[in-house]
C-alpha cells in the first residue's frame, strides 16, 4: 500500500502553489468561490473597459488601453473578492479546532511581531500563546474560560518576573462574553497600541528566552488547521 505523500512546507511553496492550495482549501467550505471570482472579474473588466474608453485616445490605441485597463481592473477585483472569501473560509475551517488561535496569530508577521504558540497548556488542551510586539506582551488563551483563568494568571506571573516593566495583555479567544472571536483576533491584537519601541524588542525577547529555557518541550495541539497559512497571509494583507 502506497504511503501518503509528505506534506509540503507552505513556506517553501511557490506563489502559484500557494494560490492553488489556498483556493482548494477555501473551495471546500465555499463551493461558489469560483463563480464569485469569475463574476467579479467580468464585472471589473466591464467597468474598466468602459471607463478607459472614455479617456482620450483614437483608433487601435484607445481600444488597446480599454482592453488592458479592463483586464487589470477585473483581475484586481477578482483578487480582492478571492482574498476576502478565502479568509472567511479559512476562519470557518479553523473555528473550534485546537491551535486555531495560533494559526491565526501567524499572520502577524514581520520584524515587529514575534509569535510563540503554546507556551502553556492543560491536560484538556486549553492553551496559552504569546505574542511580543509593539503593544508589549500579549497572552492569548483558547479553551475553557474557567480553566484558562488559572493558566493565564500563572503565565502572567511568570512573565512579570522577567519583564515587569513591559505591558502584559490578556486575551481570551472565543465566542463567549468578554472573548475575542477568532476572525477578529489579529486586528484586536494590532489595535492594542504601540508601547514598546523596536529597540526594546531585543531586550524583551532575550529575557523571555531565558524564561522559556526552563519550560518542558510542549507539542502543538493536533487538529485540521489549514496548512496554506502563508498564502492566506498574503491574501488577507493584500499582497
């Protein structure tokens, strides 16, 4: 019996492969995705064609500009629609799965953000993730709120010992009262403000590295989380 092929690391995939994988992932929960993309392309192309036809230009040059303009606008609109519907599909598939918040937090990429999944956990797979960025230290918990409170308190105390001068935020990811829904998690973290300067990040990360060195190895909770998150990050951030 042939073995299943080994999953490809999304970070090593080409742009084209990321796009195809993202489309396949979104298509599973959004069967009409292809129709939405085609319809938005045709609408954008038609609008672009007529707009460029109104610009000064005669003969074949005017027609050429109109066709090129229509194709460009149609492609742009199709990509926008694809990105938004793929984003919605990705969150729908991640919702309720172990590690969903960690997968969403991976979209906080760049030198200003450092995400560490599963720095604390319970036997029931309640977990706490950590984000270090302009707001300071952000502890993100997902799981049962009652069990998470004790875990969050423990993690906050550990971080205060090594980074007492750095703001520490607590976020509970979920759909209950006082919780942040998964689709809004990334924006919520980004809106916490800028309280740590880039120059201070190195010192903060160094102190947290010492804290993490004393932790046992913690495996990432298993679950059907989409593997094409790099492609999703590009679509969600308009790149």
